[in-house]
């Protein structure tokens, strides 16, 4: 069968032009299987590596009061649903370009289709927490997107951001360009640049968040995840295992974008990259950046009620 990017049976799955796509997101949305499965693996990796939320947010959500969260680019909804289950007092709004692949929504989860490059649809000072994870491939103005997140955050509220560094490393030392040239191939990064998306957002996440006005208490951490199960540490071994089983799906995720970018044969390059990854001695790894910050101002519970009212009206 001839490859057709808009027909899943013919190898395609991305760029939803067949659905009248109006946005810039260049990967398959979560409702397009098997991307759903890959993103659920990645969710677990984040959770086991850095936790779903930092301790101070856990403390805030555990006080039993009505709280509100905006999950920007909520995708499969896994993070959002875990929040609603762990904290029944919390109302979560997820926004994304496409509907999450779940049919039963918890009563305290509300979903909206919205392109956040057009700004957030909520009033100033609405949410206790705004969560943004891995939405780089759809956002040409990451700074502007973060400013909007801060606008809808109530004073004292928490901004939580995680982004992948799209650059592999060798934990055992050595130059990835020599030891894993196919995996280190820059086509994905240059395809993002061609679409005016900065492929270095994950690497420069601390600076991106630091440049947004109105934030304080900015805490940054950087986390390593093995690309294969080479580590003796049980968590790293498990996240390496999850990464390895998600990797073949990632090849399919990126291929339409790469073909559109002019790559002559992304499948062969990716197959070679998978062969390179099977050498556990080079200890290949990926990293993600993790930021927690607060909006300047005093946190008061009067504004929490405002957030709840907006959710109830929604
Ligand atoms: C790689 S997925 C991961 C996101 C999810 N937060 C997670 O961590 O599992 C990126 C998601 O961001 C969404 N997205 C990208 N650009 C967007 C935009 N402009 N507006 C809303 N959602 C967007 C995509 O539809 C996709 O579901």
C-alpha cells in the first residue's frame, strides 16, 4: 500500500488536515492510537522520576478546600484524571486541540477543545495551579503561552512546567554524534525550527520561565531518563524499559512531520537509531526540565472560590 500521511491504515497518523486542522501541532494528537499508549508510558516516566506534583502543591491540595487546576495540552488526560482521583476537592479543566481518548470523565474533570496559541479563555487570577507538560511541538511562542498561564493563575498560585530536552546524551561518556549518529540525527529539531518552534525549549526551560513577568520562587530541576534499561537502579531501569518500549511508537509519531520536512527516508534512519540503542554499554539517556514557580502576590481563599464558580458555570 502506498504511504498516505492522512490514512492510518496506510502508515499515516499525523497532521490532522483531513479533519480540517487549523493549528500548528505537528504530531498526532492523543486520540490517534498508538500515540495514546506512548504518552501514557511517558506520563509514568515523569511520575516515577519527578512526581506528579511537588510537595508544597500536594500540601495545598490536601487541605480539603475547593481548588482548581488548568492542565494545558492535557492530551490523554492521565495526569488530570490522577489529580481528580487523588484530590476529590479539586476541579481540573483540561484543554487540548483534540478530545482525550477517554469515554468516562470523573465528575471533577472538565475538558475543553482550545488552541492555546490563541490565548487562554479564562479570566485573570482564576486557577490555583496551572500545569503544562510537553506541548513544545505545537507552540511557536512558548514565552507568550507561559505569560497567558501566569495571567490566569491566581496570586500565589503554582505554575508547573515540564519539557523534554530533544537531545540524547551518553551517560557513560563519549560523543553521541559518533556513538549513535542515527539517533542523534537533527532532522526532528530542524523540522521544528522550520515551523518556527524552538527545539531547545526543554534545554532552556529555566530561562524561558525566568523571563516571564510576575513569577517568584522559581525552582528548576533536570532529570535523566535512560533510553534503554541499562541502569541497576530499579526506578531508572524501569523508566529505561518504558522508554524503550515507547521508542518504536515515537518513530511513527515523527515520520509524517519528517517527510513533510523533506527527509528522504525517516523509517530507515529510525530503524538504524533503534539498532544503536540496543548497545546498553553506551548508556544512552534523555533528559527533561522541570520547573515549579509561584505567581507573585498573596494566596487567599477568597480567590479560590472564584475559581470554583467559573468551573461550575463552565
Ligand atoms: C506530546 S503531547 C503531551 C502532553 C500532555 N500534557 C502529557 O504530558 O501527557 C502534547 C499535547 O499538547 C497538545 N497541544 C499542542 N499544541 C497545542 C495548542 N496550541 N493548544 C492546545 N493543545 C496543544 C497536543 O494536542 C497534544 O495533545
